[in-house]
C-alpha cells in the first residue's frame, strides 16, 4: 500500500473541507492514475463526478493532472505512477485549468 500525496484545487478543497493544499490517499499496488482517482473518490465521495465523468470515467475538461512537473492529463488511466509519487517525494497534482486566449 502506498500513501500518495495529492494536491487538490481550491474549489474542490472547499466541497471536501480539506484543510491545506494536500491530502494523503492510500492506494494498493499497482498504483496507477485510475486507481489513485478511484481511491480519492472512495475517501471523498463528494468528488465522484467532479474529477471524472460518472459514466466514462474520463477526466473533466477543466482539470489537469501533473506528476513530477509534467502534464499527465492525457495519459491512459492504467499508466503507473512513478516512484517519486509512490514514496511521497512528489505529489500528484490536480489543477484547475485556466482558459484564455486572444480577443
């Protein structure tokens, strides 16, 4: 079992009443993006359907996933998490996307 640090965006911390920027989630091996998201939804049921779509389990468009300062948003759910995340050296960051552009 790995204890994974997860950074949660402010608006999701508000609905879950998480104090601080991070929470810890226990994930059984093999720890993947999908199994981590499953564990987050078990620990915080109010997040079901907010990070991923209920039916398809695809990432919501305005959320991004960052691992070791790299964008993992479009990787498959069965992608294994790196050792740095499994050991707690680096967090799995869920970030609210910012839209913008030229007017």
